[in-house]
C-alpha cells in the first residue's frame, strides 16, 4: 500500500523592522513588515507614521501595502491602487518619497 504524498509548502516567514524616530521627528515611526514564502514576497506593509504631520488614518503620512490582495498607496488619509513594480523597486520608491516628505517637513517647520 502506497502512502499519499503530502505537498510540502514553504512556510510564510514574517520579517518586521521598526524605527522609532527621534530629534525633530520625535514620535514618528518607520515600519516595514514583509512576509515571504520560498523567498518570494507574498505580503508587505511599508509605513511612515507621524501624528504631528497627519491626524488622519491613525497618523499614517505615507504607506504602501498589499492587504486584501490589492497593492495600494496611502497618503495623508487618501488611498489609491498602484501597479506593483516588485518589492525592491517599491522600497526604493517609498524611501525616496519619505526623504522628500522630510525635506518638505523641514521647510514647513514640522
């Protein structure tokens, strides 16, 4: 008698990185959550939170995530769907936008 073979599923591995901001951005937060399965990103959440800059959406100034299977961008309380260019390209876009936001915040005195 043969045993039924079980498919081996690669485990979904979460990685979470949180940076609590200090100095003039004190109270702000940068957070990256990414879930991978077999080396492939299957879910992600990138967020810049600063209640001193945005009072909407729990202080989320900027964010990208794939919750509910839909890739989208949050900005100052608004949400829009996006094309997913790949995780590495998305991280570069997020970091670039955060740097630009910080430059504008500095100009406006946040």
